[in-house]
C-alpha cells in the first residue's frame, strides 16, 4: 500500500525533545513553585523532571502525557490551584518554550509536500501551543491538519486524532504513516490501522520502540530514503 500522507507527533519528532523541553520544565515549575527553587525541584520529581539537571526521566509523564495529565499529577501538592488553572499555565509556558528543530523543517516539509504527500500534526500538547510552536519557525502553513489533546479528537494512544486526519485528507488510514518518538504514538497509529514510523529524537530508545513500529529511523530526515525504498 503506498504512503500518501504523513502524520507527525510534535515533541521529540519535529522538535528535539531534550533540547526543547528542559527550558519549559524549569520555567513552568519555577512559576508554579512561586519562585522557590527547592519547591520547584520537589514538584519536578513528581513529573519525572530533574530540575537541577534540566532532564526528564524516560518514564516522565511530560513525554507522552497531556497537559491535563501533568496537572493531575501535580495537583495533590498544589492545593491552592484548580485543575483548569494549571492546564492554562502549562499551555502558556509550553507556548513560550524555544523550539529546537530535529532537522531543518521548512526544507523537509516542502520536500514532502513536493512529493504530493498530505501532512498533519497530532500531539498530546494543546492545539494552541502546537500552532504557536510551528508558527514560531514559519511552518504552520505546511500542514493540512494540526490537532492537540484538546481539539475534540481525544489524545494518544487513542486513535481519534489519527482517524480525524485521515478523514480530513480523504485517505484510508492504511495509506497514512504515523511518525513519532514514543510508544503512545506507535500504539495510536496501529490502533488506527496506519503504518508506524518511530524516530529517535525523543527519549525512547530503539529497543523500546521497535516492537510497536514498522520501522525505526534516526530522525525524520531519513523518511526520504524510507519512502524511496
């Protein structure tokens, strides 16, 4: 079955996860911790983030979780905050996070579009921050579809975003490749009946992703060669 569309995860796939999200972790936790570094470090431990090192554990909820799930994990230690308030803060700090491209995205996406491929983004981040991130580097207009956990299609590993993209571009899911850096991405793609392409620009290792992926690539730039083969 030919591949006529690519649906990308955002963080760890289009953008290098570690380089991008360390800054978010520090800024968000400093804010929610009232500027107290020790408090920020305690909160960071609850979501798998080493505040001092600026690094995430490989099982951190931030990697594949939604802002809602991150907020739920922190709420027991933040009785003065409402769930919706925390989500709003996460989205605000997320939108400000400087984005480090996994490959030069404008050229890559133009190449894919030049091959006639439809392109989409499916992220467990919020839709507004996702659009802000893509817009900050001038590539939001390359995509036919951009969805977050709050766009009405559900969150990964459910298949809702995948199926919504296929419907939007008028293709059978089998003609779409889901490209991501986490098992959530791979499970979502498989649940939708898509080809699954794993990349190693997130925190998950090859052996974690391989059981759920049709192919594992170093980064999205290698999709060119994969399509040609």
